[in-house]
């Protein structure tokens, strides 16, 4: 590292070498050890600027500026009360309709699956005959 590069880095990153990029710190430390009479004034000048920048604080906004900013802020709009009422009512009606449709689907499906009275008589006769056959087979053994 040469003195021009050292001065450019000090101007860019300040008088504290710890704030410099990591890749440049070792070379800067070696140059400071080899030529302290040339590097010390550069760091001193930049340290004064660092101190001034660190001490500076932005002034507080005046109450007039704060009021103007708040006055120009967009206003949130509330939905009319009737819109929320309709939304709630519509949601309830939709849930009731879905429930009624589910009940109707269950009734239709169960009537399609349930046996008619003639089928029920046939099933009952078959079960009775099967019980009679089972009893005869058990008795024969």
C-alpha cells in the first residue's frame, strides 16, 4: 500500500482503521508502522471529521411540520355499517344453505341405498332360511 491509497481510504472510511474494509486493514497497519510520520497527520485530519459527523444530530421537526405531515396523510375509510351487516348475513345464509344441501344429499343417498319393502321381504326370507339351514346342519352333527 502506498501513501496515496492510504489517504484515499482514510478519506473514504475515516480516521479509524477498524472501520476500513478488512482486506485493507493489514496493509494499512503495516504502512502506519513503517511510516508513522506520514500516516499520523492523515488519520488525525480524518478523525476530526469523524468526530464532527458522529456528534451531529438531525434537528427535531417543528410542530407545524408534524401537523402538516399528519394532515397530508391518507385517511383510512371505514366500510359502511350496512355493508358489514350484509356480509355477515350473507355468510350466515351461505352456511345455512350448505348445511341444508348436505342434509338433502344425505337423504337422497340413503334413499337410493335403502332397500324397498319388496327387497326387504326377500332379504328377511333369505336370512330366515339360512338360519333354518344352519340349525339343521348343527343338529345333524
